[in-house]
C-alpha cells in the first residue's frame, strides 16, 4: 500500500459530490467509496465527513432521505440534487484547469522561460 | 435561489431541533457501528472494534457542534443562551432593571405618544387619487389664522384664469346638525361641494350615485345629498333602501342619492365629513367657497403660488372693496395629508416643539442608561475575563452585552407602549378643551389610531435606544484584557479613558437636562405671564352661559322682554351680583368687525371690533368706565348710542373727549348698512379675542337698541360672589323656566374660556415642564449611579487615605467636588445650547420672553441642587468607610 496523502483543503466537498453522483450512499458508504476509488491513497478523518455533509445539504447540493442499509439497518442516504450536479460540473472544470496550470508551472524547464 | 434553500433548511432544522439532534445521533452511531462491523468481519474482537471505531471517528461532540454550525442552528442556540443569561442577570438586580426599564419606557412612550399625534394630524395621506398633487387655497389677514374660503368673484377669477391646476375643487368644510331617521339631530362635519368634487378626487359610490356637475346649479342648489359609508353604517345599518329617502341637514330636507365608497372620509382625517350636498353657485349666493386645487403634471408649488397670487390680487382689488379686504393674502399649502383645520393649525407648532423635546429626552435616557450599564459592566469585568480565557470570542462577549441592553429595550418598549397609551389620552383631553375644537365632532380616534408608521417608529426608537445604551458597555466588554483583569490590577482603579467616558456621559446628561429645563422654565414663565396679564376685566368669579336662540323664533321685542326677565331672576340668586347679555364674550373667538370713522373725518377709516352688549355688561365684567355712562332703558327707544374703549377713542377721535361725539360704522352684522352713533361712554381697554394681542379698538353698541334677536351662541355672563360653578345649577333651572325654547349650549367659567384659548401654550408648558422634571430626575439617577459605583470601586483607596490620616470631611469633599465638576462641565456645554434652543423656540412661537435670564438661572440652580442631592448618599457612604474593614477586605 502506498503512503496515504493528506486531503487538500477544500477538496472534500468535491469528492463527496462526486461519490454521491455515482448513486445514493450513506455517510459511511461515501467514505468507503472515496477510499475505494482512490485506492486507499487518501487519508480522510472519518468525523470530518459529517460537517461537510451537513453543509452541502444546507446549501441544497445534496438531499438526504432515511432508508435501509445492506444489512437491514436504518441509515441516512444522500443523493445529488440538480443544483449539486451543476456544482460538481463547475468544480470539476475549475479543478482541471487549475491542475493544468499548476502542472504547467511545475513542469517548466529553465530553457522554456 | 440558494438563499431560499438555506433559509428553508435553517427554518426546518430550527423548528425541528430535537428531531435533528436524534437523527444526527442515529447517523453517527450507524457510521461507527458499520465501521466496527467491518473490522469484526476482518477478525477483530467486537469490543476492540468498537474502541477503534470511536478513535478513528474522532470527537463526536465536536463533529456535532460543527454540523450544527454548518446549518446555522448554533446561532439560535447561543442566542437562547445569551437571553437566558441576560434574564438571569437582570433578575439578580431588580432595582437596576426597574430603573432601566422605566427610563426606556418613558423615553419610548413619550416619543411614541407625540409621534402618534404628529402622524395622525400631519403625516397620513388622504385616501384619494394622487394625493401628492393636491393643494389647498387659503386667504389670510395679517396676524390672523389662515382660512380656506373665497367669494364667488375670487373663485371665478381664479378658476377661469389659472394655468396651473387641472382641477379647482370646491368643498366647504362645515359643522352642522343632521337629522336622519332618528328625531334627535347629530352634529357632523359636512361638505358643500362643487360638481367635480368626487370625480376629481377619484371617489366611487358604494351605492347609488355621487354628485356630478349636473347637480350644481346657479342660484339654488338641487336638494340632493351623498352620505359617507360610516354614516350609512351607523345611522342606517347599511340599508340600501335609503337611496331616495330624505335627510334633514340644518333645516333643509335633502334626498339621499348615494353613498361614497368605504374608506373615503373627505378632506381631513380628524374632521371626517359625513354628508355632502351641492353648493349653489353664483354671485348672489353669499357663499364662501372652500377650494382645493390639483396641480397639473410638471407644475411646481412655486409656479402655482406665483400665478395664483397675481390672480387673487386682481380678484380682491376692486374699487368698492373694504380697505381691510385688500390686505388679504393668498396662501397655497400642500393638502395631500388633509386640509388645515382649527385643530391642525392649533397643534402643528406645539407638536413640532414637543417632537424636538422628546427627541432630546430620548438622548438623555440613552446617555443615562449607557452610564448605568457601563458601571455595571465594570463590575462584571471579572466574569468577562473568565469567559475570554475559556475561549469566548470577542464577538460573543459583545453580543452578550448587546443582548442584555436589547432585552431591556424590548421590555421598555412594552411598558412604553402602555405609557404612550395613557399619555395620548391625557393629551386628547387637553386638545378637546380648545375653543375651536369643543364645538366640532372631531374624530380623535383617527388621531390616536396607531398605524404601520407608528409601529415602525416605536420599534426603531426601541432598537436605537437599545443599541445606543449598550454600545459603550459592549465595546468595553469586548476589549476585556483577561490577563490584567484576572490579576486584579483593575481593583486599584480603572483606566483613565473609561472613567472620563463615564463622566462625559453624566456631563452630557446634565447638558441635555439643562437645555430641557431652561426651555421648560421659559414656556412656564410665558404661560404664567399669559395667565397673569391685565385683561381689562376681572376673570375670576365669572360664569359664562352660551345660549342657542337659532330655533327660538323670537322677535326683537320678545327677546328684549325675556332677556330682561331672565337677568332680573338671575340677579336674585343668592351669591350673584350682576348679570348681562352680550353677542360675544372675551376669548370666545373672532367676532364681528367693521370700519369706523369720526363724523368730521369720514376719510379716515379705523378697523374696529364690534360687540353688542346689554346694560350692566361693564359692571358684570368689572371693566371700569373712564367717562360717560352705561346704556339705560331709555336708549331702547332713543337715538343710536355706543360705548367705546380707549383704543377706539384714540384711533378714531384722537385725544379729544369722546363723549357726545358721533361715530359712523360701515356696517354692523345685524344692520348691514352704514349707521351713525353717538358715543355715550368710554371704558378701559379689554382683551377681546387673543390674549397675546393688545386690546383692539372696540365699539360696543346697545344690544337691545340693535333689534338683537339672539344667535346660536349668545353670551350670558354672571358675576358671582361665590364659586361660579356653584351657581350653575340654579342658572340652568331659571333659564329653562324663562326661555323654554332656548337650549344651553355650554356653561363654563371665564377662566376655563381663557384656558381654552391658549391650549397650545398650555400644552407646551405642561409637557415641557414634565419632561424637564423627568430630565432632572434622570440626570440625578445617572450622577448617583456613577458616583455610587466610583465610591464602591475606591473603597480600598479611601480606606488607605483614611488610615494615613485623611479627615472624613475631606473624603466627603472629594466626592462632592467630583459631582460638581461633572455638573459644571455639563453647564459649559449646556448654557450655549440652551440659549440657542431659546432662539429656535422664539422663531416658532412669537413673543416668548427670550430676553429673560430667569429660565437658565432656574435650570442651573435646580441642576446644582439635584447634583448635590444625588452625590450626597455616595459621599456619605465614602465618609463612613471604616479603614480597617476596607483594608482587611483586600
């Protein structure tokens, strides 16, 4: 297993939106999905997930509903709203262009200046 | 969109707090249990798995707190906490809380009461189409109140010649008795209107139709009437069958053709009209036309004034016009808030003065409470420091203090509304005693009705006061330095800046109360000056009876016989020394006027007041004869005679002996034509209509000689040796016996009548004196609070001083000197302000005794006394400090 990376500030929201966009999930499920997609390379403080979820729901980007978990227990499921979908798209584009710029800068060689 | 989302989610979670909490619990528990189960599945023992799950999750409470923060409910939580703490703190010191709430309540109540009046009288707009462009036309003789009424000629000239009005609307506001279905008449405001009245104001009928141009004819008017919705409801119970029924207005039967829409009440809110009928047009009608104009779009007030002034001059500048009439001037005033009525003319100046006064009172109350809160805040420094140490952010400490002051202001607001309610009803009683008001069915309910403006005003005042009061202590609380405070450095003394600020607050209270008290003293001095004027007649022990002869049907001979019989029988009442009839009594209101000329100087016309009186008038009023004689029974059949006063003698006849000379009057109300009289008596000058004006030249013709048959308000004056009110019932009895068809309109003493003519002055004097006293009291509380706090804070220091040998009197002197310094600092700023305030007051109210230094001297003296009194208790406490106790306490 590779060394785990600390989460970049402000990226947790985006990861949650992405995770939820793949299908309704409860809080623990979101954590598992992010770890699964990232192949366990991201270190996420478990507790920090919930303030983020409450904030996103408060802003109307995700919606919640109580449902039944895989092993027949009551769990709160989150889904992406229409506004959340737009938000995710915007954040993704923003992230990609930012990553391009940063990568471009970091990849600059002395002779290119 | 996002905002609404957040608001909705905030409201939902706030309203369902307990559900949110339990759901949050369930969700977090599910997370940890699910994680633990996964660990168990990987082979970990269950107990160890749960422990791991809790560790990995982190602090559950902190997570929950962050969740609450993120949906904004923690704000409400901490607000509730703040409120609970504030309530507890206030309950802990009930004395302070009571003083604070009362101070706020008086400030808020006084402001609300005066604003309610101002709003009801001057700020509410009429419920008509585009009220902003309505103006009122008034004429005014120099030095007299303006009056909305114009002759046919003036009306015609202004209507046809102007280019500034899209409508010139006729509505003559009047008071008259109306008989409807019930036999007894009801006195209501009515309007005689032109054909365009309803159409121009955009009023629709609720039933039937309204008066239109077809109803208005030259000469006689057509006998139709429109009634108001409230009148329809109260008198006819909304019966739609009344269209076509008769209604008797005065003595004229009119046919009801319609009802105005609900909500329309005419052209003044407190003088609500209930019946309208068409005015008759034409030169011979002898009517006065009340005029409203609607400005054309784009025409300014100044343009309208300029053009109409020229037209009006042309209308009155006729060769046959009285010289007096030519001095008339036209005024145009906005009428969107209702036309000027006697009530609004009487009250607009007092209300302006009082609004300024209560504004100052509010500032004073704020400074007072700010000082008290600051002193209290200082004693809570320790608590604030502890909270700061425990991690409370400054904003939170600031909010806690503001929550307390706002809580106080909310409580003050509630009590203040009650204060305002009581104050408004007391004010109304004073208004209603005004001489113009008591004869009219003024709608005081409309004046006192609180509307959205009043509500907003009160809330704004309460909020403003809460913030102003709390600001200082909030700032100081948020600046708490935990380290120094907890080391108890502060016990030796607080920072110099803060002490100065506290003293500054007290000094500013002294300043404000000096201004308020000196102006109060000014108004009170003025009122007592008015009440002690030499009137030229004796005001005490004089009973005035107003009689309505309008329906008696007496001829001159009957009047003469019955009035003499009545006077004779009244004279026989024990305690009555003299009785007389007259057309007018002094201070009753404006009476007849005419132009007089001496026989040998017909070209020199003097404007004179006319009052027809019976014999014994001057004896009854105790106005001395300077020469000549009173009227006698022989005059009734003889040649016309008059008695004149000194001013008339001087102005008409120069310095010669007036007795036996002849004076020609251009007209007397009952005779119309010119008539020459012989002067048989000369009496001392007496005030006539206005206490503030010098006695006008006055001519007194013989009532009985004039063929007088009584009017709607003939005056019977009774001079008594006993309390005049005591004679009232006997007078009623005898009057009913002798004059069976003549109702008594009212009985009042001369002093009451004088008071009814100076309602504005009384109002200002009474209220400003009350506010001045309140200001002094507040300043005293402020001073006392600060000194008491300072002495308490300096107990240690005083103990040390005493231990080192300071005398007790010295300690007391230090405290008193402190107090006097603050009072004197207040004076240095207050005195110039008070002088400035006097000048402002003088510009609003003519002939105030502004030159007098007495008011300021009185105010300064009172403030010094109040200051020493307030300082006495703390000073005594300082003097009694026991050095041993003070030092051991350390």
